[in-house]
C-alpha cells in the first residue's frame, strides 16, 4: 500500500502543479489567450487545480503538500490513509513524492508554454509563472502571511474533515478544499501570492532555474526560504491545534 500511496501523492501533486502553474502562465504571458485575466482567474484556477489533485489522490489521503503531511504528524493522527501508518519512512516517502510531482508538473508547464515564456519581455512575470514573490518585501510579514494561510488550510482540513480511513485534504472533500484554497488565495494572496505549500514553490522555482528561458532573469532564491519555512510552521501549528478535534 505505501508504494501506491506514494504514487498517488506524486500524480496528484503533478496534476495540481500542471493546472496551477498553467493558469499562472495563461494569465501572465502576453501571447497567451488568457493574458491579463487577473486575480479571479488565478484564485479559481488554483482552487480547481487543488480539486483535481485531491480527486485523483484519495488513496493516499491527498496531502499534496509537505506542510499538510507534517501537520498530520503534529496532530497525532495514526494513519495518512487506510493501511498507510504515520511513520518516519512514510513521511519521507510522501514528501519526496510531492516534491517530484511538483517538479514534473511545473516542467510540463514549461514545455507547453515555452514559446510564450521566450516571447514575454518581463523576467518577473516569467518567474511568477513558477514561483511566488512578495509585493512588498518583509521577511516577518511575508512569513506571517504564508504561515497564517497554511494554518487555516491544515486546521480546517483536519479539524472539520470526515476522517474515516483518511486524514488529509481528502478528508474535507475535494470541492470544499477547492473553495477553501480559492478563498485563501483571493483573501491572503496580495502580500505574497500565497504558496501555502513548499512543494508548490520550491520545485517550480527549481524548474525555472534549470530550464532555458530567453531573458528569464533571476530565480530569486533569496526569498525562496519564506514559502518553504513559513508554510511548514503554519502546517505544524494547524496540526497541533486540530489534534484535540480529530
């Protein structure tokens, strides 16, 4: 069962990043049909990217996010999904699968949008297809934004989900999670772009670093620790807060 659960996490995360980074590309690149559609498209597009990821990853509990996985550990839950106990090995397996899935999803977006990426003149927009960045740089406030959003995501999913055999995003249901993520991006996305997920930011940023894109500029690694560390902190706190309600 763990191997199929890892595959479930990989596929779910890859599809989530394919659609999520895809909607960012469609909005941000001038030769794309959805260019300039705005934050409403981004919010709903990412929400339904999560919907698809959760839908296909129910066998693993649909964590799709290292912060969710660590939040489940902090909550004291005994299983990620039926037959998948919360062990150190499974935590590592889930996170590796999520990271690999994030890379594959973002890499596929690069392949699909390569011409538009090469044509677009603004390096910051090209990076924005793959990774988040602050509207106003402030380590404390940027980190607070990411931690607060991830806390809400993990706490709501764990505390109010119908757990049964799963304890993850799938326990709340794919559609409620989609609307929760849409709401978080729409409300808290202004300061940082709302990563909420280390795999969602780190691996697409790595793709941006590695692949050839005309005039792409920097991958802004100086900021990259914020959407890694802050969601993990928020996820752990969300799991601790939700633990008594499981």
